[in-house]
C-alpha cells in the first residue's frame, strides 16, 4: 500500500480531470487516517468478519478513491463485499452500493475491461436476483445507465456502441419498472421517458457521424451481418423519440383534471425534438401550439415572455412540466454557477463538449461536469434567424433555418492556432437551438455561447 509521504509529494488527479489543492489533500489525509483507525478498532473489538466493519470500510474506500489510491480502494471494497456476503448471503441488496462503488473506482482507475465485467454482473443481478420492483431499483438502473454513458468517452472507442446500447436498455428497463410500480400515467415517469429521448438523440448523432460506432448501431444485433441503412435508423430513432414524447403528453392529458401546462410543455419539447431532426416546419407549428396552450393554461404572460425571451441550446438537459420550474433551472444552472459568470452575462448560453471521443453533443446532464480551468473556453457571438412569413416558411419558400447558427464570430478564446479556431467554428455549426419566440413565432436574435471544448483540444 502506498504511504502518505508518497501522496503528499503529488497533486493527485481524481475523476473528472480535477487537480486537488494542497489544503484539500491535507484534509483527505486526515480523514483517511481516522478511517483506518476506526477500522482497526472495530477489528480488535469484534473480529475481522463482523458486519459492523462494512460501512467503515466503504467510507475508507471513498477516501482512498479521492486520493487516487484505486488499487487500495479496490481491495478495501472487495473485503467489505466479502463481509456482507458472509453475514447476509451471497446475493443480497446490501452489497449493491459496494458493487456500484467498485465499478466507479475501476472507471476512475481507467480499468474499463474490469469495469465492463462488473457492469454485466450488476445487470445480471438486477435481472435475476432483484425480488422487489421499487423506486430503489429504478434509481439503481439509472445509475447503471450513467456508468455506461461514462464509458462512451472514457472506454476504448471500439466499446462506444456497446455502452450506448447498454445505457439505452438500462434506462428502458428502469422505465418498465417505473410503469409497473406507478402505472403508465404517473408524472414520475416523465424524466425516465425524456432520458430515453435524449439517448435516441445520441444514437442519431453517432449514426450521422458514420464511423465504427454508427455502423455498429445500425447492426440488427451486435456482430450481425444485417446492417440497416443510416436513413432507416435515423427514422426509427426519430419516431421512437416522438412516441416517447407523445407518451409524456398522454400522461398530462390523463390526469384529473388534465394538466394543461404540462401538456403544453410536452408539445414544446416535441417541437425541440423536431428541430434536432431537421424538421423546422413541423417544429414551427408545435412552437405556436405550445405557446397558445401555455396562455390557455393560465400561465402568467410575463413569465411566458421571460421564458422565451432568449434562445435555448438543444436538447434541454431535463424535462420540465412548468414554465416556472424551467426558468428556475435556467437561473440555477450547475454549469453557469460553476463558471462564475459575471452579472452582465445573464443571457449567455453554455455548452460543454462531452469529450474528444464523442464531441458532437454536450456532456449529458446525468454526468457531473468536469471541473476544468474556467479560462479554458471559447466565447462565440452569433445570430439566429427569425420567421417573417409563417406560411412561406412552412411551404419551403424561406430557406433561413431559425435553429442554426449564422454569422458566428469567435470573440474570445485561449486556443492559439488558426486550425483550432476553425475546428471550434465547425463544431458550432453542429449545434441546434430553440429560437427566441414571440407568440410562438421565431424572432431574429443575437446570442453568445460559452463553449468548453474537450481538454485534448486545448492542451
């Protein structure tokens, strides 16, 4: 086991590529020593296999992980799991939190070969050994899906399609469990449904970028010779997203009385989905419908105007069933809070690349933001077109897409080479936006975007 003098000589790297300060390092070392002392005391008092040791060992593993001592954390978690098995049995829910920690530790360690084995074991456990369908199982399946999302950019590129498929199936199973325990019209299902919509988007993006991942996602089954056409698979995932969003709409329609605001917001997200898939004319109709429905639902007009007064980067990170909750989420954005944005930048939009291995979409909200240096960003200014004549736009007589960047300028960045600047500008063209709306009609707007590129691009 590595000693504390070794740790003190380093600025250790933990999950998310974050350097920890010397002061934080001192605190972690003190906590580590305290946890070790507690484990030793319990061993002396109750023996090495007493169940009371499981929780202190799990805490000790957390501290070892925070210090980057992944091998020690792995052995500590193995011991805790063995204690649980000796006392509670071979397959019990009590060991699941330890298994989850073990997988996170392996991922932080960079041992994705071992992490994949444990992820498969965890999925097998849920499918064959979970005797209760409850909210905890839903949350566990979501955590499993999130680990696969991590694997998309942290594991080898040859494993991307595997992780994308597994994330989709894990969240699909979470939805099935939720429907079984809550019923198919319970609003608690809406976040699960919307997560699947976002995963359809990830699959479409991968297919659009071609390459190995897109090819494998078009296979009828992993390794199969039968490969569907890109257009066929894009259509499949698009209409799967439409079906999921319509299921959200049906939930708010089925409530007694019907939740008119929730229904309007579902139509808004349907319009966003159409924008993401190049169906701006259809989206325009649904933007107008959503705007009208929000007014009919009695939502304060000033609140509606505030909500639509600025563009929004798509897809939205979470589904919000009310304008008030959507505005609150915008104001309390984790990323904007982390970036310590100045007061005069309230209309600034934010985008964080997921990673150089999959840079075509923003980092999923299910994953924590990487804590990069605040100065490692690019600040863009650009225009979004409005719609002057609705009927002409719907009939295809107007070519200005209201959801796409126009006249982009790189205002500020630390990248030095011209090639890097051009790559950033090219990546900006991949983004899609909900436009500024007045009475449901897209308006011309000037926007600024703080863009955090993958670390590899700026190093």
